C-alpha cells in the first residue's frame, strides 16, 4: 500500500515537473530570444545570457519538482517510520490544524457585524454576544499558541517542520545559485512572516545579508561599457571589494578625481539586464502552475507585483531621478533626512555614482546606544519622513528595509540617510485622503469608518487583516476600543504568541 501511495506521489510530482519544464524552460528561451532582439547587442553576445537564463529556468523546475515530491512523500513518512514520537507529533499537528480552523471560525463570527442574527438582537443582547464571541476567539488563539509552543518545545522536530525547512533550504540554494531576480523573489518571501511557515522566513532571511557578489572583472566590464572609460581613469582609489551587495547590484567605494570626495558607486550585476525578463517569465510560469495545482498556494500576486516593477529598478538613471525628486520634497518638508547626491557625469543605466553618506542601520541597537540618540527621537523622525511622503508629496519610497535607512548623530539629534530610490510609487489625492481617513478611523476605533475607507481603497472583506497589518495588533483590540472609547486596549500584551496567531488567522482567512 505504501509503495502504491509513494508511486502516485512521484507520478504527480513528475506531471507537475513536466509542465514546469515545458513552460519555464522552453518558454524562457523563447522569451529571452524575443526580448534580446530589441537590444543593441549583437547575436553572439546574446547566446551566453540566453543559455544562462535557460539553465536557471531548468534549476527552478528541478527545485520545484523536488519540493513537491518532498511534500507528497512526507504525507506517508509517519506511516513508514511508525515510531511513538513520530505518531505523537503527527497527532499534535492534526490538533494544530483543528485549532486553526476553530480560530478562523471564531474570528469570522467576532469580526462580523452584519449577520442576520446580530440585526435581530437588541443592543444589549448584541453587546453580550460580542463579549462571548471575543472570549471564544481569544480562547481559540490562546489554545493555538499553547499547542504551537508545545510543538516547538518537543525535542523531536515535527515532520511538517522538517519538510518546511528542507523546502526553504532548497529555495535558498536556488536563489543563491541563480542570483538576481531569484534573490529578489526570495527576499519578498522572507517578508511574509504572517503568511508562510516560519521556517521559510527564518531560512530565506539570510538573503538580505548574504547576496552573491559579482567578480571584480565583471564590475570593471560593466563600468567600462556604461561609462566608456577604464575604472582607474574615472575614479581614484576604487576599492575592489564591495561594501554591500544586493539582489540587483553591489556598491563599491571610490573617490572623485576632481574633488577628492568619497563616493558610493552602485554597479548592476553583469548579465542581469540581458536575462531578467527571461528569469521573470520562468518564475511566473512556475508560480502559475503551482497556483493552478495547489489550492493552498495563494502567492501568485508576488510575480504580478514584480513583473512591471523590476525593469524600472534595473534602470539606474530612473533611480537617480527618483532620488533627486525625493530630496527636493524632503528639503521642503524641513525634516532632517539626507538623500545622497547623484554624480551624473559618472552615472548610466547600469552604474549609479553618488556622494558617500556615513551612517548605521536603523535597527542597529548597539550603534544607537553608543551614539547617545534617543529611540523616541529616531522613531519620530523615521515615521515623519515616510508619513510626509505618503500624505504630502504623494511620491513614496517602496523599499524601506533597515539596510536603506541609515542614522547618525547631528548635534545630539538623529539625522536620517535614505538610500536605494530604485522603486517609487506615486499615489493620487483620492487615495491619500482615503488612507488618512482610514488612519483616523483606526485611531478613533471607528469600525464603520474603517470598513468604508478600506472598501473605497478596494479592500472589502479583508479589512480586519489590513488593519492588523497597519497597526501590528489584532483587530479585536480595535473592536474593544470602539466600546471603551480608549486609545489603547486593556490588558494588551504586545507581540504575544496569541496575538500573532490571531493576525496569522486573519491572513489565512482573507488570502486563501
């Protein structure tokens, strides 16, 4: 019987893989060839990038096949092993799934305010019902959190956790080996801490600090192709080792030949421009296949978001223009935030040269304490900068992770340095007004106002999730404040496991 089930799992994975290979492999080659025909490169120079993109697509297909096979075979691993601890873990995992369903049901009941049952009740009865529903939801969240803690505390790692971690490591290896677009996708996944298993977030988060580096010879070649000159002719003391490397580019220190100023030179990884569309197409094909075969997979929106934006991020002249526009607004706002000045004489679509600005990461607690800066002042400045972009300039930085926000001490007060202006979003006045109304409703715990504002922005039933994402607090706290008129919920325990379970529940409810 086990061999039959295993054979079926392999067959299903093989069918899945065949579809991916046909779409991601062959289509990637066709897409690359179609795309590259419009570039200024000759046919010979296209051969290697196209071949490399095709090899990456095949690696992707292989990785997807192995992950699906792991999960399919994992369903019967407990029966094969048959140990007491494994069976106990399997029972606990089943219990977790049941508690997740109970929490989901309790959340739906508690968040709903328009059911027929509620409308037929007197205000007093409705109030009593809501209290009961709240307690049921909190009890369900606490039960789930306790079960998760019990699972975590067990010496034997659960089969499900092993599978998640194994799959995450396969993805990590793929991202590191393929680089570029694949690292970008991996970084997106690492941010979905409420949406995907924690093992994926933990493993893939290393992509932020361990992005592959381009060989120095490739760096020199890109600079020469873009700026029409040798590195030592353009810069003084160009440092071969990068000070930072990311998914699309890496940064080197150099000095201006005329002024002697310290510079930060951002160089795009070699070959990325030539193969990026083929890589995106391959990733999109795989995601579409997975999305069509597995109902629990709901992350196709990631590629929908990346596909139109990546070409913009690959043109560093757009990044330079974005940075100047952002700097102009920030100067007008009066906020102490610096945007590195672009050196246009040494900039091009794949090379961006800026004046070097010192600072430490906004999340570097040790450096913050050594600098003598107050955390309250830092929080106020950082939030004011982005609020100013959202509500005043309407030109919003779309990648504000810790590596792009530097701090330094200026006369006892924090000064912020904002980096990486490759991706911006321009929002219209209607959205800004609606978003401001939403925040007002969130602060005042105006439930009707929250629903109306979210609906106006295209968020219908998912308003509890969106509210939880914005405030990093469970939506039931807002409901509680709507009754008490307070700006803070009673007995609120920040970052408790139960609260995290509630927010995860909202995410699974509205994104599944």
